């Protein structure tokens, strides 16, 4: 299924739905790629955050191989890059795989 794909409370974002998803509320977006080992290591942390913050924070992922225009639009030069948006405005950016506590602190 192309477009919005809800898996374990995570949205897979595309250029078609990105703006509408980040437009309201707090949204954590993980820019990643399948071939990126640090991204794969971060995956379980993102999964945990999706479950822990369900109903309070939208947790989403952007595969940069499929959505290179979104990666370019947000100047994603290194992955993983996690961007936290509040009502469509970037609030925080975390580059590289970090401990879960780094992301939970950024969401407060």
C-alpha cells in the first residue's frame, strides 16, 4: 500500500502526506534508509517511542531512498536524522543514533 502506512503506531511519510501530518501537534520524524546500520539500530528506539507516546506524539518515518526530495527539503545530510515538529515548525533536530533518553528529553 502506497501512501500512509500505519505500523505499530508509526506513520511512513511520503511527499504526498508529509505536510498534512506535521501541520498540527507534536510530530517526531525519523529520516532513515534501509542500508544505514545506525538507522537500523535506532529502529527499536523509534518503535518504543511510538508506543510510549501514542495519542500524544505522532511518530513517523521517512525513507530517504524513496523520498529524496523531502530529505533535500529539510537539509538532511546525514542519517539517521530525527526532527521534532510542533504545529509544522521544526523544534529540534538530532543527528546520529542517540540513546532513547535523548529523544524523550527532546519531546518534553
